[in-house]
């Protein structure tokens, strides 16, 4: 069990560019979550996958954001036409299915800086 | 909507006991979780309360009162390594898949 991994760990981009982040969850965890965290705040939910199906998206998520989990394993989060307000830490978490599992396992995050 | 309130910062000395409170307002409630996050690190799970009462895990305990929409995290025998941010998070029963709604976090500073 190597834990949840995310790539890259840091990304600096210019406003207007597109960026893509990858998350590899713990194997056999069929539930995967994306969160965004800004300084001094708690993680904010973005979207959720069960296997390859995207079952929920935050109403706060603009149409510039898209996420996929094509084979039910790794996931990607793409931000198009980045804005300075997108600067944040993007966290991925996973957990097994079943209501008895209360722990979400977080990855180290991708820190995005938009200049 | 959903909102969680917790103190922004708490300071305590090594060896002491500290309590971090959390009050919540949600349209649906399934349970309260606590996560720890060191600077630059990932949030890590500490505890979960689905029912009223106290859950104990080593030096950490967590309490929930559903009727009061209130919970707390109790840290005993504080160590320097406990300096971190602590987040309470609500699992909203109405939402799919155990989505968590987090509070803004409490920065705990442990002094020697």
C-alpha cells in the first residue's frame, strides 16, 4: 500500500493556460474525491467518482474544470483558461466502498500557482 | 447550506490537555470526522463519531452531541509534534458517497 499519489506536486502556470493534474488512488479504492484548499481554509469538495462514474460535482465548480476517471483507477483534473483565483492546493482522496468506511485517505496534493 | 464553526487558533504547553470545539449547521447529518494536517502535508484521519458519545483512540478522543450539533476533539499529553491544523468535517447523509464538508480549521501551537 503506497498511499494516494498525485502528480505534479507543484505547478506554476500563466493565466489563460490549461493545466492537468493526476491522482492515483490506493488500489482497490473505488471511491475517489477531488478537493481544493486555499490558505487558512479547510478542503472544499469539488467532485466525486465511484469507479469510473462521476456521481457528483460541486455547484461551485465552473465549466472550466473537468475531471475524468476513465478506467476506474487513476483520475485527472483539468483546469482550462486558468485564472489567478484558481491558485490553491488540489487534493485527491480515496476510500473503499461501504458505509462502514469513514476514513478518506488524502494524497499530498498539487499546489497550483497562477501568475 | 452547511457551515461549521471552530476556533481559529489554540495554544497550549507540552503535556497539557486541549479541547477543540466544533459546532455545525447542516441540512443533513450522518457523522462528524476530525482530520489533522501538518504544514505542507496531507490531511490525515483522526476519528469519526456517528453516534452520540465519546470515541477514544490513544491520546486523542472525540465527542459528539447530535442534539446540540456540537462535537469536540480532545488531545491529551500534548507533544510538540501535535502542532498542526485540526479540521472537523461533516458527512452529509443526503449527499452521495460520503462527501465531506470541512470547517476552516484550528491551528494548534504546542509550546515547550
